[in-house]
């Protein structure tokens, strides 16, 4: 347990360092005037900068957010009330009792501080705005409870898949088990265990859940699906009085949520800080990516002008230069200057991730010039350098020089344009990589996840990305 705590603390510290690095970089841009000189850009990226600050503050507060989602009348509010041990959140027989997301503090066991968030039903009629709010909540959540009350419907399945896209750990809560006999509970549980993983292809006819899906992934782990009765239906009981009278009364059984509470506590103790760190990094990654995208979109025309300017200069220099070696050397210098000009224009950090990727593009561009020289030698009988040297002895070689020069100028121009476009892509995508980049730290955390944790499922789902 001690090693688990140490690893969680390491993940939390790495996440803090990553966010502070991002904020210090954009803070440097403000102080240096690179942002303040462009008020339009400042206004565009202000929400993302505020989000980065808020995410860091959330990390420092050590409050874990657990959000309950589901369709109407599945008992989301009742589940949270049962965990709290008090009817704080409004419930009722009508659909759509929860109109707006509402959060309540919960301190189970007196150790971990949790914020429970109740959300509107995802399928409410004319409730698209409320559904949008619910999706915003999932972005902030560290752990998701998806509440169902029986077999999953097609609408629930689609909602579950959408929540999976948020890349957050999820517990499937089977509520209202008191309404089902034991045999039905077991059958529904098996269906939920298969469908809840969210990696299954539906047939054109939903029909029976056992035949309507084709499994493509692993079933849910025990920690990922829990059966509860948050607000059991009243039961009629027989009462025998001392005088021999018999009467019948209605009693409401206590909630059955101990298993869910224990599951949540086990997850929080085992990997709670790692969940907090991972969610903060995902939010930071998204914020930084949005800043990069907005910056590149705003400076699109300026960047295009710079790329074409370097493309023309490089093509002209290669065409007029008679020495092939200097073509390659000068072309590489021009490519590096182009990348530097774009990085300065955008004001985005240049990481080792981007440098490595762009270097490959530059080498490809230089290789194109070399192949152009060799190709012209083969086709025209002599290269540009040779043609230039021997042009005085044989004036016809001037024609060969011109043909070779034009061909290589075209290759050089295309190479410069390719390098410029590649630089745009890597400056946008690479800002979250490199040392302490959000994407790099996410990859680091997921690589250290134990197979017995709920984060391991997330690692598998993010496997294609990392």
C-alpha cells in the first residue's frame, strides 16, 4: 500500500510540474509582449489559459470529482443520496427532476474529500442544452458513474459510448435491483458486463441484447460494475400485536449501496491521486492543443506568406548556385530558418518531439536535392556542378546546366513548402509532448498502471493514441 501511495504522489507531482511548465510558458508570452501585441489572440485563448489555472488549482485542492450520468428515471440522484446517507438531492416520480448539474461534498471514512455531481438525464425531451451541460461536467470529472436500471437500451448504449470518448474511468451502476428476481439480476448483470465495456458492434436490429451484439473487447472488471438499490420500493409487512390483532403496513427497506461505496473507496485509496493527475493532464492537453489550433488559425495567412517566401528564395538560390554541396547545405539552413520564423510567428514552444519529427522532413528535403542532382546527371549526362565547370569549354553544357538547375529548383521549392507545412503540424500537435509535456506525462503514468486497477482499462482504450 505504501508503494501505491508513493506512486500516486509521484503522478500528482508530475502533473503539477507539467501544468506549471505550460502556465510559465504562456506567462512568458504575455510578459514578452508576444500575446499582448495581439489583443485578438489574447481574447481567443483566454478561456484556455483560465482553464489551465483552474486545473492546477484543482490539483492543489486534492478534491476528486465523481459525476453520475444516465437517462431519466434511472435513479442518479437517489444513488448519490444513498452514498451521502441523506436525501440532499431532489428525487421524485416525474422525469427530469434534476434540471441543472449540482455538486455536493462527500467525505467517506473521514479521509478522502470527494465532490459528487448530479446531472440532468441525457435523453430529456427538449433538453439538449442540459445535455450539453452534462457533457461539460464529464470533462471535469475524475470518475464517472453511469447509472442504469435494467438491460441497456439502444439510447443508453449510445450515451455510454459517448462518455467513453471522454477517456475517463467509468463504473456501471445497476440500480433498482430490488425490482428483479435473483435469476433476472444475474442475466442482466452478464449482459451489462459485456456491453458496459463499450467495445461492441450493434446489429441493425437491437432486439435481444445477447444476440444483437458482437463482442470485440474484454468484459468489465468487478470494480467496473456494481449492483445497488438506492431507493428500494416499499414492502408490505405483516405486524402481529400483543393482543392478537394482525395488521399490514408498508415499510421502505434501507438503501443497498454498501458495495458501491466500498468499490469507490477501494479505487480512491488504490489510485485516486493518479486519477486526479491523469484527468488534470487530459484537460491541460486539450487546453494547450486548443491554444495551438487557435493561434495557427489566426496566423494562417501570415504563415502561408512566410512559407511561400522561403519557398521562392530557396528555389532561386538552388537554381543559381552551381555547387551541389552548397545546395544541400544552404537548403538545410533555409529550412531551419523557415521553422524558426514560423515558431516565432506562432509563439509556440518547440519541443524535442517536434524537433525530431521536423528533422526527418528536412533530411527528406535534402535527400530530394541530392537525388535531383544524381537524377539530372543520369538524364542529362552530367550534373549541374559539372555542367557549370565545363560550360566554358563546351557552350552546349549551359543548356544542361539550365535544365538541371530548373529541375533542382523545383525539388528545392517543393521541399521548402513541405518543411513549412510539416512545421505547422508539429508546432500544433507537439506542444503537449517533450519533457513534462501533458501528453508525455500521460503516457508515463499509463505505462506504470497495474493490471488490477481501473486505470488499466483506460490504458487499453488509449493504446492507439499512446
